[in-house]
């Protein structure tokens, strides 16, 4: 008999674990979905309102203080119970503190949301119906009890400060579910990943790993090592392990005997790939994957008993932190396939407050489309889904993987240390074969939290340090030595947030100086967190507001701002550059273009500093609910203005303009591995299209480098900056396109803008999209195209500038209600900084 998998996903119910007082107030047993969470079950049953809507989050707190019981009945065929067969029940995700009973008797407990839990059930099953019951205890209550027990036992403690030392530190659960400065407090519980019954008669593949040896201009050798479990009655049965290619042209299959006489054993097989194609990160080539088939077979009959179908990528990834020649610092740089890589990307948070329903592939595709080559899976979240890593592998997105410890002190001795080791081993074994995996990182901001005395008074020691300095690096070294480990982010030198060592987080601008123009004061080697807040899009507001809420100062709009910045302070940072916000449309428009300019300003600075700085991972790409946050794609998947700006500021070749006194200097940044040559044109012109000054030159920039390549005088514009701007256009000599940029010489709110005279023409269509030509008679900054009904609009570019007399083509995707030209023209509206509409 080959291995069988039976998913237990039907017939689930949920109820309160204990009757309330008075008992007649107890909820009836409710239908439940698995995978899922208790909040979603209660919303479907009408017990609570959707906590994403309005201020409903405030009324859902009781759910997290309640214990909940999930139950179902599943069938087992008599054939599964034959003598010698082994059955295990696997819970791929239990959130979090759970007690499991099978057919009325205790089966076991679980205490970690972040890893799978497996229980032997061979002797517990019966033919026919089997009753499964999972009781979830309140994570908030149990975590609080554990913290109090730790403190009362005389252990090292941390001074309490909102969430730096609280219930969440004592529960191995996605930390963001306790609330963050972009997310709601929805701690929740439930079976958030599938439940399956696995039955096998002879053997199964427990785990596998691989290593790659690359030779210059020669074949690649891939060694696959599998961990095989036998059933007790088949310890001597002759078995084989085969590795073959899903693509018959890739390599010749290889086979090896599986050692007998042991319940668990390891077996290795090596294969050779001729003319190998390397897995390349996005922007440098194809993310080539080689599909494998790993098969355990009966040696005598050849029957397959168990199999896996993974893919492997052939690549080398190194994290270099080499000392500077002058001894004053140390770099932080990724080298992929022998070439230094400037990292362009963002931080990734869980894509939903209820991770069972997160749809991740569209976000990763959006990341690729705007020029990313890396995502940092942030330490307040979780080890992501298989779908996430599949997409990163296939699309060439490198993964910086934090271990899930974030912005807190953590107990790190005794049972807590051992639990950390068990979790780390499970996580590393699960992810170590991923082509996209570039780095393991011990935590998020815990060193800088300790050094910066976030709790007001520095604790006696960094609680958690034993995890980051000993347990986690030991696990990575043993289980995944090919991948680098970094203790924390940020981390480096005696100052965890030093500009001179390691990576840094630049929150001094948002949380300190306030204006994004201070980004140029950073001299970081690698900036792994920084960002500027902005509103979600109008479609997201439509999804969570009532008509009476649609005002920038309504209680519901303020509730969906978790930045803890102070709302007036947040808006004042926008008003430094843009007009006063009076409507919800204003809030969306001005906050988003301000965020776009902030990230553009900061990232262009870091990219101009290439050679010292080797990467930016801004905060953040995505959201987990409708909210005002630092994301560039909101919860509904609607790109903000900064997303469209990223397509340019993360382009392989960047033209960057810097005002310096009475002139503007232009820099070229080249991420390609070849020199580029071309024609550079700098122009100083006014809002009506009159060119006041032009400089044209032939220039070049070396491979994988950056530097200044030209300048233009502002003498003709001095005193009239409100009417003028500078443009740069670099046309590649090889005909491979161009790069351009535009620099305003005055604050946007101070521009003396004439009426833009926007015209729209639908000039073509294909089966999937409309092709729209947008023109302006005079300068039109920040052209925003949207639907009048505030529904989602999928458009190829938005929030762009149009010079006087300039036209631009964009594509709008067709949908059920946007399927004809007349309907589209009736539905579209355009806004610019002049606030005109059409």
C-alpha cells in the first residue's frame, strides 16, 4: 500500500468551551471552516460584525478572552486499520494553545502556531466515524499567566512597556495579531492550516535536503538526502530511493538502497546536470528551477510507496560583511552567483489579519513588476505559506527570513529555550531547500530596543539574547549551513543601528525629524527599514466605511490609523509639501503622493551611494486590513502612488537629480553587469513648456556602479522656481530604451500651476485591456486616474507628471463592468494637483 493522505476539512463546528454566567447566554454550536479562525466563523454566523469595518474591532475583544472548542467527525475505512499500517494525524497549523482529543480520549497538546504538530493515532482510530475535538485556550490569558509566573519565580524580568514584555512574549504565535502600528488587535484562534490523516504500510519520506556543487563552464552536481521512516513490521523490507527529473531532459535518474533495520534512516543520491542554468534573482535573468521527483519504492516490485515533487534552483548566495580598508566600518552586501547585488525591495507583513485566508501570489507578482529582487519576511509575523515561497522561487524574489521574534523581550531559558530550538529546527528544515532563501535573521529590532531603552529603563539583560546568539545560529549551522545567519535587524558593531556596520533601520525621519528631506543625512551600508505613511486607496475606504464616515477626521477613519504618530502630526508632515486636506479624496491623494516622493527621495539617495550602501528594504509592501500605513499596496491590492514611483526608482538604470546650490547634478545608477552608454539630455523648462536651458552630452557608467555624470545651471530659473522644473532623459546607445526623471524646484503646494487642460482618448483595445492616451496642454503634476464610483481600477501607470504638450499611454484592464469604450469613458475621472476633474 502506498501512502494515503486524507484531509479533514468538512463538518467542523465551533462552540464556547465553558458556559457563560448565566448559562442561557451560551452561543449555540456554530458551523466552522477549516482552515480558518474563530473570528471569521463568528462573522459568518452573525455573532459579531466584521472587525475590519468601521470601529468594529473595538467590540471583538471578548472573543480573545474566551476558550473555544472545534469538533468534527471523519470516516476511516477498514483497510486503513490493517495490521502493520501506521497512521498519524498532522495539524499543519494550530493557533495556538490547544488540547486535542480523539474519540473522547486525550491525544496531546500543542503550544506553537508557527509549526506543524503530528500525533500517532494508529491505535486510536476505529473503522467508521471518528470524533476529533480541539480546545483552544485564550492566548492572551495564558500568556499573561505565564508572564506572571516567570516574574514571580525571580527570573530576570523586563520593565513593562505596552508590548515589549507582555502576554505575547510567552506565546509562540504571530506577534502582529496582538496589534501593531498598522494592524488591529485580533489575537484569534483556530485551525489555520489543513488537518490531514496520513496512513502508510511500509515507509514514507519524513524530510529531505539538498546541496549543490557548481563548476565553471561544467556540469552541476546535486546531492539529495532524504530521511525515511519505516513501519515497525517492515524494518527489513528492501527499499530504494530514486531521484529523477520532472523534465526528462535535465538529467539521468539516480537510485540508492535505503538502509534496513532502523525505523528512521538517511539515504543520499547524487545527480549530474549538464549545461546547468543558474537561478537568477529578478532583474538579472531567469529564475530557473529544476523539478525533481523523490520516490521511495519497494525494491522487488518497483511500486512507489511515497513521493515528493519539489524543485531546486542552482545558485550561490553569500552575505558579505567585509571590513573597510580604513578600519572604520564593515560592509553588508549580498553576492549572488558571484556578482554583488544591490538589494531592492521591502518588508513583508502577513497579508491578512487572519492568515488562513491570505492570498499572497498577486502581491509577489506586483513586487516583481515594480522592480523588487528581495522581500524581508518580518519578525513580527510568521514563517510564510508554501504559496509564498513557491511564488518567490518561481519569480526570482530573494527571501530574507526573520525568525518570528519582534520588538520585545523574550524568555530564553529552560522550557522556553527548548521550545525555541524545536521551532527553529522545524522551520529551517521546512524552508532550507528554497532557491529564494537568502538569509536567516534572529529577530526584528530587539537589540536596538534594548540599547535604546524603549521601556524607559534598560533591563538587566537582553531577554532573548540566548536565542539569537546561541540556539538559532546553532540550528542554522546544523540544518542549513549554506545559508547565512544574522543575529538581528538592525545589527552591527557596538551600536545595533550604526551607519558604519551591518544593516540599519532609519526611523529617525518618520518618528523623529518628520520631513523626508532628512533621508540624505543617512550614510547606511544597508537600510532594511524606513518608510513614510499614507492612506489606503478609496476602494479600501469604501470596503470599511459607512457613508457618514467618509471624512478625513471621522472616528472610523482615525481608528484605521494605527501609526501612533498622532493624527495631526501625521497630517502636518503631508502639509509640509502639499495643500490642506479637506476631503477623503484629499487624504488619499496628498498622503499618497507625499509617500511616493518620500520613498523616491530616500531610495534615490541610497542608490546614488552604491558602493557603500548595498540595499534598501523599505517599510512595507503590503497590509493585513484596510488602514493608513506605510504600505505601497493596500489591503485590497490597490497600488498606491509610491508603487508606481517604485517602478522608476527601482529600475535597473536610474537617472537621479540632486539640487546643489544654483545648479542640478545628475547621477546615473547602473545595476546591470555591463557598462552602459548613451545620450543624456538635461532641460530646464517652465510650466507652459518653454525650454529655458538645455544640456546634451554623451555619457557612460560602468557595470554595477553609480556616479555623477552631468549638471545644469538654474540661473535662468532663480526667482521663478514656482514656475520651473528640471528634467533628465538618458537614451541608451544600444537602443534598449531610456530612463528619465523630473525635479520640481518648489514645494508642490507652492507651484503656480496653470489649468492643465487634460484630455483623454481611448485609442485602442485588446481582449483584456483598453489603451488610453492622456495629454496635457500645460504641466500637469501627479495625474491620478480613477473610477468615479471608487471601485478598483487596474491600470499600468498612475500619479505621473505630464509636461506641457506631452502625451502618455496607459492600459486599463477590462472587467465585468468595464468592458466597453462608452462605459469606460463614463466611469473614469482624472485629478491633478490643480484639482481639475473630467
